[in-house]
């Protein structure tokens, strides 16, 4: 029994850590990084002491929670830069970033450094922006990207894209893909005779009920 007890404790600790990370992905993904640590603990079914034993700070929890998304972002940058077609690489990077952000409000917050305790993500953002700048330069040289594009346009796009977090989860990914397709077409410097790229399917959305929305809907009728 003496030999088995430490192994049992290690197994329990691993299980608790996995539950905490699963809970953090769910809570931060739905509510963003402002969700309190105690909410993560409740969702995981562990006490605060257990949570803080594994993750002494919220920054440490955030870094581990979105480790997979960070790796996916690094891979997207690497693949885009290695693409022999600069325009295709540019497009694919925008599409993959949008999809990563659409899956998790928390990752979008961290990537955009909208939360002070997610500063470790600054390097990820800067790496991505440098890649976009390099891809933009290449795509502009081929004449496929409009000459007026600047990297700040990507920040503007991502700020607008964050508004999709209020979309119901079932429609959010579809909405994100269609949004990205529209933005990419706006960035494209194709001749007017070029056949337009087919858009992804439109999501089934309904306007929120508010006085301003009601006025707008009545105005368009």
C-alpha cells in the first residue's frame, strides 16, 4: 500500500489538472478572460486550493489553457510563409486566425492582449503581424493584394471579428468563415473581369431584440 499511494496521488493530481484545463477552456472560451478563477474551479468540480496548487496565477492558467491554440497559430504562420503562392498564403492565414478566434472568446482576448494577465501572448501577436506584413509585401508584388493594404488593416478586421462572439455558438464558425471571405475579397486587387470567389454558406442569424434594432427593422420594411 505504501508503494501504491504516491502513484494514486499522482493520478488524482493529473485528473484534477485535466479537469481544470477542460473547465478553463469552456469558461474562458464562452465568457472571455474576465471570468474569475473561482468559476473555473466550480466548473471543474475542485476547490480553490486545488486550482491554485496547479496554477498559482491566472496568467499560468491562461497560458496552459490556450497552449494548443498557440501551437495552431504558430503552424498557421509557418504554413502561410512557406506557401509558394503569396496570395494563397495570405488568405489561408487570415482564414485560420479567424477560425481560431471564433472558437474561443478567451483566445481572441488573449491574442489581442485585451486582458492584462495574458501578456505572454504579445509575442504570438507580433509574430503573426510580421508574417502578415511579409505575406502582404509578396502578394502586392504579384498584383493580387491591393496596394493600399497595411498590417493595421488586420487589427481592424480582428476587432470587427470579435463582435461575432455574441453570435450563438452553433452559427459562430459559419459566420466567421463568411466574414473572413468578405474581408479577403475586400483586400483582393483582382481585375473586374475575374470571377468572384464563391462565398461560404450564410449563417442563420436573427437580430437581437432591442429598441434600436426594432426601429431599424421597421425602417427597412
